[in-house]
């Protein structure tokens, strides 16, 4: 099995495949799937989606941005990424966890489950100790996901000129990140 595959209770997070490009085209047609910055600002056509999938495959093998297809019951329902981001006016990059889900996959805890899987992967496989989430102020769903991951508000910032709230969590090497540990931190 590829070391980049992640299994959670309900999901498989796997590297993107060229055969996923047509599904990505459909997902980016959904307004709620799109974002204010990054690759999903606008709908993709098949050529652009295929180029993105190929770029993610190359990026993953070089240890840069890693992006996974979020698969539930054999259907790709979203994208999850571990991305080095440098907020505007910052002098260093921050490791961000990001996700996009189809509307039909929202509201069931899948984003939290996927992000937790990515953070555990990043901690275990890449030695990452601090994770960030960049959330637009009006996105209460993403804020709730950040809180469920144990993240706390850190400060305001900008990504590609978009105002965001930055949330972060510092993990400890060798200490697994789990729902139980996060609940103990919050209590």
C-alpha cells in the first residue's frame, strides 16, 4: 500500500488518480465546493482538472503540498490537503490543513475525521508539530472543524489578499493526536 494512503473510521484518503479528473470537474461546479483562494476559486474544465491532479502527484513525490481524494463508500466526496502556506506579509511558511467537501458530504463530521487523519499522518510521517487552519471570518463550519481538532484562534492574516482567521495547534512528538487527547486538552 502507498504510504500516503490514510484510513479513518469512515473514509479513505488516497492520492489523486488521473481517472479522478472528471469527478473533480463535477465537484468544482458546485458553488459551495469552491474557495476564495487556491486551486478551487473557479470551476475547472477537464484539461485543468487533469493538470491539477498531475501536479499534485508530482508535488507529493517531492514532499511539498500533499493532496488526497476524500473517499466515502467508494465515491470521491472531497479534497484534503497538507499545504505549506505563507500568509501575506509573513516571513515564514506555516503548515496548513485544508479541505473542500461536496455539499452532500457536509454536516456529518467527515471534514473533522479527514483533517484528524491528515494531522496524524503529518505528525507521524513528516514530523510536523504545528498545524494551522486559515478560515474566512464568516465560515462558521470551518471554525467548528478547527475547534474540534483542538485548534485555537491565533490571529488574523491574509492569504492571496483574502482576510482570514488563523487557527493553530501544537502537537507533541511521539504523542498520538486523538479525539481523547483533544478532549483532555480542552477540559
